[in-house]
C-alpha cells in the first residue's frame, strides 16, 4: 500500500476493527469507514467514541465516516464516496451463537460479505477479509491455513455463516483474479498492556459470571462442565491487529491464522480463576461427572447462563500458523504470557468500565423513543398476552419479577406468572422475587427477539437483583416467549 492510500473499511466500531483502524491511521493512510446508524452525526460520534477507547489517533483529514450497511447493495453508500479507494478491509460481522439468530447471521456474515465483494469488483480493488479460526467447527487435531470446508460440522450458525462467507471470498478471488487476504483470528481478549477492549464477549462471559457469583460460591464446592485438557486460543486484540496490519502491508495474498502459538489449557485457566476470584473450591469437570452428581443452585445458574458457550469448553483444534509465521518473519509481535497478572489486567479494566456500560453510552436513540417503546410494550403489547399460557410447556412455572429500564427512571413494571400464565402487570408495585435492570437499547433488542435475555446477562447488559437463580430461570423461559412473540417497533415515528 502507498502512504496516501484510501481504504474503505467496515466494522470499525468492533473490538478488532477499532484497534486495526488505529494502526492504519497511525501509518498515514486514510480510512472511509462504513457505519450503520440513524444519521451521520450519530455514526461519527459513535465511531470517535470507540476510537477514543482504544487510543486511536485520528483527524478529519484521515478519517471519514459515511452511513452505510453491509446488508445493502453497494453497502448503501453513494458512488461519490467510492472514488480513489485502493482496497477494502471487511471487518463487519455478527457474532451470535443462538440458533434463532441463524437468519441474521446469514444476512450479515454471508450476504453482507457478498455485497462487499461485488463492490470491490466494481472498484477493481483487493479485499482483506476478517474471518475466524473457528470456521474449523468441530474439527480436532491440526487445522491448516489452506483448509476450509472439509465437510466438518459446526457448533452454531455463526461458524457456519463465517465459513460460507470465506468460501465466497476465495471463489470471488479465483473468478475475478483480484487478490484477497483472509485473516482468521482466534478468541480476542483485551490489550496486552492495558486490558482495554470494546466488546466484552467470548471469554469475558466466563470472567463476568465468576465475578458476579464469587462471593456466593467462595466457601462452596463449584463444578463447571468443561474438559480440563482442552485449550483456549486467546490473542490480545492489539497483537492481532499488529499481525494483520503487518501482513497486509506485505501484500501477500493468502489465508492467515491470527492465533496464539501457545494456547492455554482449561486446567491452567482454572488455577488462574481460583486466584483471580478467590474461589478455592471451583473446578472444571467432564460433562459426565457434572451430570452424575446433583447440581447446586449456583452450578445450575452457570449451566443456564453459559449454555451457548459450553461447546467451546469441550475441545479445540490446533491452528497451524505456517503462512502467518512466514509472512511475519522476525516482525511477529510478542504475545504476553496468559498468566495471573495478565488476567488481572483484563478484569481490572472490565470492572473499571462496568463490563462496557461506562465506556459506550448510547448516542443513537433519544430517551423519548425508549420511553414510548417501554410503555407501549407493557401497557398494550404484553396486556394482550395476559391470562393464557405463555408457552405450552410452562404449566409448572410460577414466579414474579420487576423490570426497570434506565431511560424510564421513575417507572418500573412487575410481572406475576402463575402456572405458566401471565396473570398480573403492575406499575410501580408488588414485591417480586427478582429485578431485572436494563438499558433501553438492550430492552428493545430483547423484546424484538434479537438478543436472548440470558445472553444479555452474561454480557453484563442486564443486571439481576434479588434471587439470581430465579432470574436466570425466568430469562431462559422468556427467551422462548420473545422469539415466539417478537415486539415490532416500526410503528414509532418520533
């Protein structure tokens, strides 16, 4: 790439995209970032907010934010923004392991990538595509960089969609003759020096869980289903960005595993967790051992909260790095040891920003809109579902909960479910077994069926006060209800 290259980039607001953008801008290149938002003002504000978090330096001369959406033809952007582009770096993706997100995963990860490729072909420019090492699916043993679809099965629709997207990329390159670089990062974790990261997903779901319940399980035996001999391939986000940018500048088309040459075993991770959270009686056990003995209430909580991630605690392949090591040579960045000190940095930063809540306050939607949605949901939509079975198999469920949305501070709604039937909705009343505390954006995503409540809890998007076990049980049940009866927000025109 030349010093004055202009790069079209998607996914700049993600954990990897934001740090990678910082490397690109620091090298003197210009970025036109495609950001999905309601207005350019809000897109620019959100982008700058996230770049500030990761310490990226930018100016109006080297960063231009334009409205767009990878799910639209030409990414939904005007042709006037496309002149002078030297390449496209495609980082945008949807990371969702839930079965009911399969359609959305396909739309963003597969169709979105196809739209990027068509645009690149029309501009006649090369593409750098961010894939994932976990397109390997359920494969075990050594996975080479020049292998893609060997008929492997997948753990979820996310892996499936990312493998299909990468197939499109490689087929496109063969058809058009345009070069591509495909990068397959493993599990991203915080900056190697500061612990900073934008999105708290992946491994952070485990860290967050133990941080929430450490005081409750300190003196109890606690078992978590996992294979102690399995590994987790963790790569600090700044190291991953460094590796990608160095290889990109080498102009070597190919596929590269952006992974850690020394993955950590779950047995070692357990020892770190014990010291990190002061939970001396916690241990990972095989699933057979976990099911053989009656589970404690906190073990059941863990099982419910971590159900989406359990497959990744059973086994992990070995990611061959032949092409990556050859491309980097002596320029490969040193990955810090995955030891207690490093994890202390990760958790210290996560706590400092309340697992992301303090660092990225919404700039997209007014409180007025959220107030409308919340009140309409409880006063109209949910009322229409009262006095009948929420779901056919819930006749044994009786519970009560309160829901508080931060953008509607003077109001809360209490729900009482008797034998699977919603029997009461109360404004600012009724003593409940548990309380859900949530922000407006998360509330909207949950009631529209786009985000599972238990997944939101694991990501620290929802806090549960009171009986946490009852809250997680309700979250699991209500996830199915929200999928079956999604709320439509389109009628709001404010």
